């Protein structure tokens, strides 16, 4: 018995189905252009052609002020310092983890700072230092640490501790791709461990080092939270905090904010592009060896790197997490850690209705994060399946500073020609910002899932008479589902404690996790804020761990 094999997809023979697919494709393009491209075009128009959106042209004198010159110079200095320190932290940990049977513990250790909001770590350190801080109460020099943290070097170190994992995982992956035979050949030829390290390993991982350094630089110049907490206190303005001031403090100067946001976009986008080029052309070896690589590190260097990683763990995890947890358990922060001063009341408020707004902030963040995760999963999966052009457009926010995207949402949805669509000043614009800013995560996950599905699966289904819809439902969707869920969980994790969009876009009277924490610190009540911070960190760590467990199942 024979079966006729159709030469074209079944759906092509039905004009209605073809028109429905074209309409769906058009709606998808419209959604991505509205969420991603439109805000950025508005920012560029506000900077270079403000008359198009009804604004006054920008005067050159507005850009040549001493404050903006200082902020620009500070931004470059901070980006370079964060890049160099991130390279130091990340490379040291990666070299120590390579070939180490306990390397997975270092992987876990480096993941924690990356999942912790930088502004929250800065607030936690501000409580730990000082003559009455927690470090001083435990016999350490609190004033010394206060001067160290509230300085340019301290601020750069806090930010580098957060972005060092980007360097670590890039270098770690590059080392894992190198065949051990190269190192064994050097070892057999009489090269010492130091010579193998300098002449073989370091040159081969140089592209990964440079790529990680550019990523850290881009992240450093666009960071808003730590300069807001530490920089404002020490009088260290940067471009990101200046943009926040221009759009939030009277007199509002949106044209100047657009110009600065465009500059930041160009700088960060250029750094991301260089990082992409370096990673794209990095050396990858297909041949592997069944034998492990020889020991690269002399005993003294290994011991020194172990001490360095322990220091990093204390600086990036132990002290800030301990400060957060201890503060969240105190009735009165001024009394300090004492058995009679401990309470769980702040956590109880998060589960019950209260007048302070803690539960409301938790509920708002949870609702917005879930909405962004669902919308991002649907849009990101559709973009990845639609084609390379749409997926590339959807990846633009990956290289866009959050502060630039926030300015675009403010200008784009507060413009006279969008007044008919009441989005600005509502929670909807915050959720839309989360979806647009973190959409690339789902696009990347879904793209990886699609690449792992052999085309023969779909063709086999079509040969046996399955329609396009049935093939999508019964073959593609089940294989993509773990990837999409993992991407959605990652969007939820980041959106749950997001700062920039929450501060600049939230409607009056609404608080998210990040804005509630900042408000409590401003009002001198950090305990409730830190309780919510601990909850946010636990939710982020748990959700990302779940995403990492889901992703390998599809492999």
C-alpha cells in the first residue's frame, strides 16, 4: 500500500490558513517593533531630531557642563576598573576550577553573586561597615571598611564581584574546549607548569578573556543600582544616575536624558559587539582526550588562588548575605544583634496584609514578573521559530542599557501621539518594560532548543500526513517546552527584583520589591526592606536553579 507524499506543506493548499499565518506573522512583527524598536527610535529621535516628537532642540551648552563632563569621565573610569577587577576575580576562579574535581562547587559559588541585585549588596555592605556596623560589633575595624567601601575602589569592587561570573564562565568554557593533548605535549617536552600556563593556556584563552572584559565594561558603564547607593553618597555621578535624575527630578529634561541615553547605548552596544566578535572567532577544538589535563598550577599558586577565592566568597557572599539576613531579623537595627532583639515579624508581614506595604510590594513584583515571564516566553519562542531576522531584532535589548530602554518607554508612551493609549502611569508599562528588556533570554533558549531538533522530525510527520498545526503541537512544542520554561523562569527571576524600570516607570502609589527596599532605607527602616531582599534573593536562586534543572532534559 502506498501513500501519496505531498510536495508542499498541507497548510499551503488552504488560503484561509495561509492568510491566518500571514496575519499572525504580521502581529508578531508589530509586537516586537512596538516593544523593542519603537522605544529606541524615540530615544534617538529625542537626541538627534527632537522636533519630530515636539521637543525643543538640545543646546550644545547643556552637554558641556562640568557635571556632565565629570559624570562621563567617572563612567569611563568605573567601566575600566570594573572590567579589570572582573578579569582578576573571574580568571583566578576559572583557572582554579579547571581540572579540579571540586570545580562544580566553584561554579555554584560564582553563580550566587550574579543572581543577587547589585544595589541590594551595596545596601547590605552599608549596614555592615562603620563604627556601629556589624563588622565593628564583631571586633573588626568597621571604620576602615567604611572608608574602603564608600570610595571609588570600593564601588568598583562591589560591581566587579557581581560581574566577575561573566568572565569566569566565559574563561571556564574556553578552557574546557581545549584538548589536554596540548598541555601533555608541553609537559612531556619538559615545560614547567608556569611555562605551560604562560605559553599555551593564556594565549588560547585570550579571546575569552577579552570578551569577558568587554562584557564587564559594558555592564559597568550601564549599572544604575550601585552608583545610586554608593556613588551618590560619595559624590560620584555617572551617566546612568544622571539620566535617572533628569527624568525623575524637576525640572524634567527629557531631551538631554535622551542624548545621554543614546551615548550610553552606543558605548555599551559597541562593547557588546566586540565581545560577540571575539567569542565568535575564539578557537574551538573538536578533538578531546580521554585523559585529564596535567596539573597546571604549582602548589603555592594553587594555595594562593584558593585564598583569593575564599576572599571573594567572603566579600561577595558571606558579608552581604549575612548583613541582609541579620538585619531582617532585628526588631531595632540600632540595638544590634542580640537574642532579645530578634524577630520574624518582618517575614510575617510579607504573608499577611499590613499597612507598611510589604505584602503589596511583594504581590506587585510577583504579578509583574509572572506576566513578563509568560509574555516573554510566548513572544520569544515565536520569534525564534519565525526566522533569523525577527530573532535578531528581538535580541537588541541584550546590548541595550536598561536605563536607555526606560527612557524610551517614558518618552514613547508619554508622547502626545500615544495619548489615546493609556499605558504610561500604569502597571502595564512596567510589565511591558520587563518583557522587552529580558525577551532575549527566551529567544536564546528557544533558539538553542530549535537547533537541537533535527529537521527530519518535522518532515517525517508531514510525510505521514500530519498537518503543520499537528506537527507543531505534537512534535515541536513538546521538545521546545523545557527550553521555553527555562527562559521564562529566568525572566521571572530577574524581573522579580528589577530596579531601573521599577524606579522610573512605576505609577504613583505602587511599589515593587526594589522600590520598597529603597524606600525603607530612605525612611530609616532597613529591617523590613532587608526581609523583602532576602525573600527576593531566595526566589531568584530557587527559580534559576529550577531553570538549570529543566534545560538539560531537552538535550
